[in-house]
C-alpha cells in the first residue's frame, strides 16, 4: 500500500501544468500529514494508557489483600459487563449520531483512568472495614465511561488505520502500550515491596493515574473527518422506535459474516473472562507469590507481547488471517491449564511469557477480522453489538469462575477456562471447513 500512495503522489506531480494540480497535490499532502499526526497521537496515547495498565494489573491484587472475597474480586471483572450489556447499544446509538466521536472517546478514557487516583484517595480516608466496598463503588461508577471507551476505541482506531492499516497501526500501538506497561509493572512491583501496605498501593495508584492526562492530551488531538448525519424524522416517537428496531434487526441480519464471527468470539472470550479474576486469586492464595513476582509475571508476558506484535503481521501476510486465528486461539486455550498444573512461580512466569507471543496475535486478529465484517458507515452500531456480546460473557463468566474456585479450588476453575477456550477454538476451526477467513467474509453483502 505504501507503493500505491507514492505512485499517486508521483502521478499528481506529473500534472503540475494543469490548473487544479497544485490544489490536488496540496490536498494529498495535507491528508498524508494528518494521517501521520494521527498515527503519532495514537502511539503516544498508548504510552499514557500503558502507565494506567500497570495500575490495572495490581487492582485485583489490592482488593484481594484488603480482604475481599472471591465473589468481590469477581465483581471487579463482571461489573463493566453488567453496565456494558445494558448500555452498550444505547452508547453505540448515541455515538452513531455524533459527527465526531473523538472528543467522547478521549474524555471517557480520562474518566476511567482517573478512577485509579480516586481509589488511592478514598482508601486513604475510608475506615479499613469499608475499603473493599468503597473500591467496588468507584469502579461501578467507572463502568459507564468504560462502556463508551470500549465502543469508541474500535471506531476511532479503525478510522485512523483505514481498511489496510489495522495490523500496522495496532501492532505499533500495542507494542508501545506493552513496553510501557512491562517496564512500569516491573518497577511498581519493586516499589510495592519497599513500602508498607496499604500506603504502597495508594501511592502507586495516584502516581500512575497521571497516564490519563497524557492519554487525554494526545487522543483528543486525533483528527478525523465529521460523519454526515441523516435528517431527523418527523414521525411520531412510537412509530420511530418500532421502525428503528425493525431496521436494526434487518441491518444486523444483512451481515451474516459479522454475526457468525461475533458468536464464535463470544464463546472464546467467555473462557477468557472466566479466568480473569482467577489468576490473581491463584497467585496470592495458591502459589503465595509476592508482589514482586506478580509484577514479574505480568512483565514477562507484556515484554514478549512486543515480539508477538512484530511477528504476527508478517505471519498474516504470508499465511493469512485464518492461520493466525486458529494458531493463537489454540495456544491461548492451553495457558490457564498449564498455570493450574504448577505451583512454581518461575514456571508460571515462563508460561506467561510464551502465552504473550500468542496473545499478541489474538489481539490483532480479533480486531482485524471483526472490523472486516463491519460496514464502515455503521461502525458504532456494529461495534456496540459486538461489545454487548463481550459484556454478556464478562457478566456471568467471572462470577462462575469465582464460584467454581470456591467449589473445586482456583486451579480446577482455571482448567474449566481452558476447556471453554478449546470449545471456541473448535467453532473457529469447524466453521471455515477449508475456507480462509477472507473467503468466508466475501460471502457477506458487506464485502
């Protein structure tokens, strides 16, 4: 695609003797300059989010050390799903009617990251017996901006990247985010060991929330063209709602590639969500891992992610999206099982590092393949539905996981997560029946 852009510029330069050529060339140069600035802003925004992601690593650990029950730790993972399931479609409809979603994306992200600072402040002043409930209340309130961020993120990134630049943009963004998170998490793990509890966590959350300001400054400067809005209908409200639901159903049914991929993705992500609250519980209560080791486990995985983000775009170009999809979903299905079969913390760190390679590919292929099925003019609508399905999995799965942990121990519950992920892999493997992902999508009217 780089060659094609260079050819376009050369072709324009060869027409400089025509009256409109200077304007066309100037417009082309300006568009390229805007695209470069957008790419740069996306990468620097990732650095800010990388700082906040280090705080996210230790939030469930903090809650566990405060004395939270397994169910309360599970709530931390499931609460965004409850709000998202209820409001994602509403948020998607709201964003679909905005001329530009960038301001809503950057503001919502700032509100989410600021919740880490609020967690640090509130637990400084709230009595010890109420701290767990206070933290849960903060993150319950944060679920609304989390929902808006989740929907707007895919819309904004897809618009910045364009149809052929998703792997390039997201691999670079997630590499920057991963490197920042890895280094910060490693440092934070050591800092937490140097200071007393809970002051160590409170100061860390306050400090890392500054990443939200970095994110807001650069993400708010992403420059996307306004989306034309349809004229408002003069029909009565009741008739508008009825017709709107009918049109929505017809719109979704008209994209069979989207519905097929989203359903399979839902099954797999349910297995991922089931394990989300189990890992910190397993590390703290079964392995007796220190904060420094927990930080190192996360660091080993996020550092290896950088290799994965470099590797998988090249694999995709050579072997296709279906190969990446099947390879990564199968490998990541075994990760929770391998963790559950050992209590040696160094071995868990090794498994986490290996998993990081495949997690990078999974991140990229899930984003790329999903956005291939989404009509560009209805991005917010389709992304919000995909997010609703993802939120549905994050409501029940973490709670089921923590309930299973009470019955069959956290290690047994991690094995259940592995089985559910394998079921998702099976759906992806059987669904193609020899076709590539691109061939399957070409059967959709959206292509």
